C-alpha cells in the first residue's frame, strides 16, 4: 500500500522544482541573489533523489514527453504541466503549493519587515521589524505607521503561493502588493547612505520603467545608457527632487521585489520610500517618515536574507501559523 505522506527528501526536491518553475523564463542575472542562494540550497539538499544508488526505490523514471514539453508552446505553462506530472511520479500525489503553504524563503530569512493593514482597502498599515533568534522571531525596534496605496493593497507576485481570494495587483491600480517579497537594493539621492544593503545612487537620468509593453518593464535604468526612447512614457523618474520641484520621497528607500519576472501589467516599481506628508497614501508603494526609514536601512543586512511581508489583518491571521509569522497584535 502506498504511503501518501511524502519523504522529507521529496519535499525538498519539490521545493527546488517550485523555484525552477518560478524562474523558468528568467535569465539568471535577473534573479535576486537571495533566490539564487535558496535555489542552490534546495537543489543541494535534494541531490540524493537524483542519485539512483543512494535510493534505488526513488529512481526517477524517464519520461519521453518531458523533453518534448519544453520544446513547444509556453515555457512556463509546459514547466507547470511537467512539474505536476513529476509530482505525481515522485510522490504518488501532486503537492503543488496551496495558498497556505509556507514560502521556502521564510524558513531561511533572519530579518523580517512585516506590515499589517486593517483590510484590503486601507491606505495605512503598521510596520514592525523582526530578527530571528534561537527562540524564534523577536521584535526589533518600535512598531510605526506607514502609508500604503491609495486604494489599499492586493496580492502581488513574490515568493508566496498564488492566492485565489482577494484582489490581484495590476499596473496603475493604486494598491500596494501583498505577500512575501525579497528586499532588493537601496537607492537614494546621496552618493552613499548608512546601510549594508547594495546601494544605487540615483541621477537625473535614472528611471524606473512602468510601461507594461517595454522590454525594460519593472527595471531601474539610466536614460543616458539605454536612450531617451527607452524611457519614453515612464512616469517614474527616480530623482523626484529634480523632476518635481524638490520632492523628497525617493531621497532614501529600497526596492520591494514584486513581479521579479516583469509580467506585463502585473505592477512595477514597488518601493519602500519616504512619505511626502505624514500618512499620505501612495500609488502602490509603502511610505514612512525619514527617521523610520533611516533606522530600517541601517539595520537591514543582505546576509540575513531579509524579507518584506505585507498582509491585511484577516489574511495575516489566516496565514500566521502556516507561514510561522511572528505575532503582531492589532493596532490600538
């Protein structure tokens, strides 16, 4: 009789497959270093499954259709089909990630920036930083208010499984992406800042491309390098102070890793940045006062694989245990 419970090695292998699926159509240089490290770890841990001598009963069968699937049609769609069939072959059942499956990156993160909003339509939330200890997550610093998208939040594309319930992030919807995301490079107006994160000083020619049909969609580029035509139509100059009369919002901030595959129309240029006025809603980013941003940037370390998590209260409560998130009491 087949045991429906998969071996732990099988779970590791499936986690590696999920990572491969996520980035099947993405050049390796565009994948965030944290995700590359996670993929390498999962593949290394799952290696015994690929060694027929170490576990003969787990020898992977050869499927003539597997190579054919990658030759026709959409690479991502075919990889999904191959993964589903491979799940069945390995485990006797398909263990495709469900909405409450813990994102593997959450197990590796040692720093967490957690934002909880009252509901999907709220333009405000509260942010609490956490660091992982031997006893679990421990709060770092004080909780503080942040501003979200003017229309609230919506499920983004990040490290979390797809979520069926709730709004889905779209370009120009005025919502902040919800879910689990990498924390990318820091950026700002100064030549250097107090942060261990990789830092990119912005120039007057720096733009984030929010034009969905652009090959540079969801990337920060230099118009002097890519050409004026390549940034035409973008509404995201990164030196807002030079383009919009001293606007300080992008004086310091960091990239939130939403839509790393640059899926057209799924949302772009998502940052944590300064707010223009206290509590003023954003077009889809997370904004805060300068002192809070400076403390956050000084604390974040790339070697701690930091993650950014944003959830409305009801979904936070629903996923907290499954995702092993720290406890955050409702705002008073």
